[in-house]
């Protein structure tokens, strides 16, 4: 969304954000109750990593944007309604310098010279290709979902601590944002 607005400012009337669903407006990517004991207590008491993964999945507000960003976009849409369009690209055809974006029914959604993909996050272990051999070699413990099983201080192995998505089975759904980074840093610093 930020990139859409930036490019639109540089190239007014030449940019379109193609999206699959209505904007999901939330100021936080999970309920603010996850920042403190309201939801964290039950999460930490849950010993099953499968149940923790489910709790994280239910708590996340995937693909959401904050109110201020939504307001900026709505303001631009009043003057440039073609800035945002709905559609699900199923197929792409490229001929000469024109890229045709086609939906699952074979309907042409857009023709353009440039496409920038912003597909979001996959629900899988980040860095899987390089991390998998390390996990095997170091015999690092993982849950069924493939994510690290770490201590409360986020230690995964001797001298190895994790943050971000790698810490989410311990930190919870906030692990991927700035609040989660602060929480992770605080926990790791407890050791030293």
C-alpha cells in the first residue's frame, strides 16, 4: 500500500493496486490484548505447540492496514478511482512489452508494462532452504509446524537465540512486529 501511494505520487494515473479482497482496516496486526497478560497468560500456559500455532493463526489480522493508511488511500481514490481494482490474477500473458493479467474465468483484468508483486507472507518457516540443513546438523528442536521450540529466553541451541517469526511459538502473534522485537530483546537480555 505504501509503495502504491509512493508510485502513484511519481506517476499519477499510471498505477493500479490490484487486490483480491476489501481492505481490512486494523491499527494492529493482532488484538492489542496480545501485548500484555490479557491473552499472553493463556498462551504461555498452553503446552501444545499445535494449539499455540492455532492461537497465533486465529489472532493474526492478515493483510490488514492501519486507519491512517486507509484514509490516505481513500483520499487518493476520490480523484483517481482507477488507483485500486479488485481481481484475482490466475494467469499472465506477455507479448512484446505488454503484460496481460487474466483472472480464473479468462477475463482480462489489466494490461500493463510493469508488474510489482506484493504477495505477503507464507505460513511456513522463513529461510527454510538454508535453515533446514542447520536444523538437522545441529539437531535443533522444532514443533510439528516446523517452527523452533525455544526456551522462555528464546534460546534454540547453545549460543543460538531467535527473534521474529522464529520466536512466535514462544512470543505469540506479536513476534513479527516491533512490539514482538522488543519482547524478544527483553527476554534474550535476561540471559546476559
